[in-house]
């Protein structure tokens, strides 16, 4: 199994251009994963709404719920 430290050491052996490409690729993959997480969360919220478990609310109502 590759560790974080091993990965950093391996990246140090890449050329500067390869390191830049690696960083760009990682940023793109992170964005894709975040997007997928968001899509999943929206899907779950829509399903809960469809089952009647949640109701629409405005920003003020939501802020009131989360403020101590």
C-alpha cells in the first residue's frame, strides 16, 4: 500500500512539468469527487422531500434552526 510520504517522495522524482501535470490532475479529480458528493447529497435531499420528511424553508428559517 502506498503511503502519503511514499507518494510525495515519488513526486519529488518527477520533472517540474510532470509535477505540475500531476497537481492539475489531482485538482481535477478532487473537483470531480466533490461534484459527485454534492450530486449524491442533492439526490438524498430530493428523496427525503418526496417522502415528506423535509419541507421547503427560507434562509431565515434555516439560520434560526442552526443558531444556538
